[in-house]
């Protein structure tokens, strides 16, 4: 049986503060082989431009200070947010 790795959940795990995760730890968590995690991390880097930091040999995380999620919002929602931005009031 082929198990699916949810990209959003994987990204969420990687942005948590701390030492990061090894491929084996995340493979155990998702119920897949560590090679699947390795391939998915490379795919996220290549296709979505997500940079991973190796915190220790074999342990990776996403630096949450530089990572901006792709949150999908509508144009009216974006305009509503801009109306309440104190930096635009200056």
C-alpha cells in the first residue's frame, strides 16, 4: 500500500522550532520509508523554492523567519487587510 505524505503537514512539521527532523523520524511519523521523505524534501525545494536548513547532520527544518506560506486569499480579503494596516496610515 502506498501512503500519501501531506505536503502541508510535512511543511508544518519542518517549521516547528527545535532541532529539526531526520528523514527516518518523519518517515515513521507518516508511515513511509525515509527515502520518500528525502525525495519529498527535494521536491519541495525544487518546485516550491522552500529552503531547508540542516541543523545537525541528517536533521532538517525550515527557518520560519524566512518562510512565508502561500496562503490563498481573495482580492476583497486582501484589500480588507490593507485597510487595517497601520503602516499605510502614515
